[in-house]
C-alpha cells in the first residue's frame, strides 16, 4: 500500500462512526458496475458538463449534496 493510501486510511479511520459508515457506503457504491460501457459513461459525463457550463442545469450546491443522507 502506498504511503498516500496509508495516510488516507488513517484519516478515514479517525472519522466519527457515522461519517465512516457514509464513506464506506460511498466506496461500496463506487465498486458496483452500472452496466454502461466506458464510451457511454464518457458521453453522459460530457453531456452533463455541457449542461452545467451552459446553465441548462444549475446543478447542486456543496451544502445541498452533502446534506442528503446516503
């Protein structure tokens, strides 16, 4: 394990239990395959970025994103 990974693990383990649980859920979700190809994911991300840049989609604030339970 790289030193940066060890540091990250130590930081994560120092979080309060509820935040560790949220982080664990987020990491587990990141491992789930959603069935899309890399090309489909790239196209979706480019479309989303275009909508955000153009103002078509206002997006969400940091506070709104992290205020929602996982």
